[in-house]
């Protein structure tokens, strides 16, 4: 098999709970060895998607294929234990009465190679020295790594991770997600990683699927979904973004903050997405904006700028360059690439100002 061989394929998968649509004709493909991050707000269908793949929930329509076998469609239902799927739950779900060694070995078929497979999985997560401990004797991060080892031990075709770091503190969460990604890639494991954390999705996924109300808004590489979102929701959900009104023609949008490059297929009224790190400012008595609010973020400081043109922009810069509220500044905008922009379709009869802003 090649690296591009699909391991998981969802085709037109839908699932309702009463009047609530959890999944709405979702189609996704995950290649062998790929780590797909699925991100979206609470209630968008992320966990339901994992449950359908794992066999914990039956879809109302559509099909799921794992490697070369259909595991669910209108006529087929393969039970969870026969799908070769590993699951890492949000609460770890370790067996409290079993040692680390026994927890990890739980899903491995009995036989001469069982202990070796258990130890191999523990080596991957660097916890072999804790084989005789029980879950209550482990830290939260150690418990999560044991849960990952348990999911990997049976050599599944795909591992599903359902917000596995949500209960951990920020520093441990950052460290553990990078360790987890490294373990999955070292093992060559195909994985679907669900999170509501945008930074987590962008940093861990080889591709990122953005879900909203049970539908896939966009699925692409992290750089693409961040810099070139295809919908307004994807633009504002994956990071802070302001929308600046302008007029596009021949690949340029004329806006109150300058002439900005955009997709040359756009024409007419548009809203151009501007992220805080794309905005620069310098103190100038004759500047075109005023610092209205300052938010200290540690290494960086967010400045909310009120422009004379009648809109607000956020500007995030290094903390040592902080300016006090009330400072007059000159504003420039540069992304280093074409800006994402979206057609503006105002209601008939509504007069629109030269510039507006949509805060996240």
C-alpha cells in the first residue's frame, strides 16, 4: 500500500437525534499514516463522527469503509470489536483495578507475542518503567499516555482521539499533544483527532477538517484553512479575524486600510479577512487611527485600533512594543500573500458604510 491509500472513508454519513442534526451528509477520507484533526464548536458533531467510525453509534444514512472493508452501510454492520479501531477517550477510561501493564495488554489477543506487543506500546509512550503502577498512582499526563498505549497495542488500522487533553492544564496539554503526535507518526498510525481547540488542531493535524452544525465547512492543510479559509465561519473560528469592507477588481480590493491583494476571481463588494498579526502600526501624531484598548497576552500585546475611517482593527505585536491607550498611530496591513475575502451581498435598500468590522 502507498501512503495515499485511504484507511478511513466516510461517504454521505448522516445522524440525527430527534430534531437535532449531528452529522449532515459528511464525506471524509483519511489516508494511511495521516493525522486528521477535526475541529469545531461544541455540538457540531465531532464526537458523533468518531462514534460512527468506531461503531458506537449507527448512522441514519451513508457508509463507512475501513481499509478495504465496508463496516457500515444500509446492509452491513460490523461490530466495534471487529473494526480494528483504537479509541482514546476524553476521560482516559483506564481500568482502575488493573496495572499499567494489564491496561495496555487488555486489547491484545492472548499468545506468545502479547507481552512483547504490550512492551512495544509502552516504549512508544516512554512509560515502561511504570508497568506495575495502578491508574490512581499516575499523573493526568501519564494516564493519558497509558490510554494512548492501550489504543496502539492491538495494532489498529486507525486510532480515534476524542478531545484527549481537555482535562489537562495548559502547559501539560501543549507538551502532551506534541508527544502524542510524535508517537502516532513514529508508529505510522492513521488517526482522527477531535478537538474544539483551534491552536491544537492547527499544530497537530496534517490536515484540518472544520465542522459546523454537522457539516464539513473545509478540509485542508493547516496553512490553507488558516490563511485561505473558504467560508466566513472557518475564517473566524480558526483564529481572530476582522472583516474589512472593500471593492475587488482584478485581484485587488480597495479598502480603508489600503489596496489589498485578493483572489482575482472576486469582483464587487467584498469583506476582506485581516488577522491581528497582519496589522502593523507606528506612533504618529498625524496617524489614521487611535489605540482604543490594550490587552496584555504575555509575549504579545493585542491593541484594538479605532481607525478614522470608522472601523476597528486588532493588532498583535511583541510586548516590548506596547503603546498606551490614546496614542495616535499610522496603520498598515500586509499578509505576505493574498488575503481571504468573501463576497458581500447587502440586503436591497440597505446603505452600507465604507468599512465595517466583524469581531470573533
